[in-house]
DNA sequence: AAGTAGATGTTCT
DNA sequence: GAACATCTACTTA
C-alpha cells in the first residue's frame, strides 16, 4: 500500500530525493497524480534560486525538508518545489510533470483544456492544474492540503535522467529525472 | 515539425 | 534595464 512520505524521506541530497520521487503520488486538495518528471536544485549549483544564499524569496529552501517552496516565474506561472537536504542547506526538487490520476475535472476547469496529456506536462501547468499559489509557501507536505505518497514498491520504476530545461547556467548537470517512456513528460529525454 | 514573439511580474546587476 | 527553473498562439515548412 502507498505510504505517506515523511520529513526524513526528504532529508537526502536533492538529486537522490529527486530520483526517489519518480512514481510517487502528489495531491493538493485531492487533485493531482503520479510524479513523472522532476529537477534537482542545490545551493552549490549556479542554476539554483538558493545559490546566492538566503533571501526573502528562497528562505523556505533553507528551512526543514519536507516543506513546499513556491515561486512565481516569468510573471505568469506558479511553480512547486519540495524542500530537501539537511536543514540550513538550501536545496529542493522542482515538480515538472504529473500523470493525472485524481480530480481531472477540476484540472480541466483550471487549465481550460480537455487533453489529459497537457494538464500537468510542465512546471507551470502543474501549478495551474493543482491551484498552486504563494498561500502554500513553506507549508509541510505531510499535512493538508498536501498529500505525498511513496511509489508503489511492488513494481520497479525505470528512471531516466538528463540535463535540466530552461536554464542558462550549469546546463550540463544531469539533474532532470523522469519516468522512462511516460507520455506525460514536458519533453522527451 | 520546428521556430518565434508576446505575455507578465519579481529579482538581479 | 535585463534576466528569468514558462506557456500559448501563431507563423513557416
């Protein structure tokens, strides 16, 4: 059965947590699905929001693991991260794509689209489909409105990785992880 | 199928 | 001012 993830499940370094999150289930107010694509970001990583050190915007990533780091991107999109790593070391995992399983009608309303495949295929789309806003900034992932459940351990999960998308620094760091062959990815690997 | 422009607000130099 | 962990609509092929 699916086990809720707890704070210590997020205590490892960002790439390890990112890889382990593929196949997990993410719900916000009962709406969401299977995590099929994520990216890791770290304080020692020039592409990360926490690389410059603690700021008002990124402070949640320096807090305890297992909480939400939410940011507003390109003046349009709300994006969701899971804070990970030891407390005090800024790191997080960006949720880039889901395979929708719960609350598809709610997602379709919010997205203004029918195509299941495009509901959550990209970090901005996930944000819109799940109703992510700054109201969720810093909230713990093991309490409502969040629910994060471990991957089903019965069946193996084939994880692929590659370079991250949409960044200009550290472009060769292979910290994008995905479920092999999934049709719900934001882009092919 | 692939490329480009435009939207829009916060953060950074 | 420029950059930015993006998406959509529209063009050209």
